[in-house]
């Protein structure tokens, strides 16, 4: 998947989590892919307003929900540090695509982590 937004393409998603051995790289890789797919969907669908963006980020959040079991199987979890980092990356994506006023809680509203 090719990301044309230069800010998003240059972003090292979940970078602080990769630096912490508590979080397994193979699961973080899946989280990173979720964020990259989100960027690709935003570029493809070009949401015209926040409600449309929230629909896309909600779907990506649901994918993160499914990763929780993989984190747990690897002896990890999406806990406070991971939650904050994931939320920050969602906020970054929203801002990079022209939605700097997006509400972080709305971006990840369906989260169960």
C-alpha cells in the first residue's frame, strides 16, 4: 500500500512501543499495518467531514480490539502506555489528513482496551 501523504508516510507508527520489550514486535507490526491501512482508506475515500473520518477510525479501532488477544497470548496487553501511544497515532493521522480538531475519544470510540 502506497501512502501519498508525506507526513503519514514518514511516520514511525507505534515507535515508542517497539523500544519496549514488553510489547512483541510481531503484534506491533500488525498494529502498524492497521494504521497504514487507515491512511490508505482515508486517501482512497477522502472523508468530507469528521463523521466520515470517525467511521474509518472506528473500523481501525475495531481491528486493534482484535489484537488484544494476540498481545495477551504473547504475555503483553494494551495497557496505559500502549493505549496512549495508539491514541496519539490516531490523532496524528487525523491531523495529517486535515482534521486537526478531531476528538481523540471519538477517533477510538469503539475501543475495548
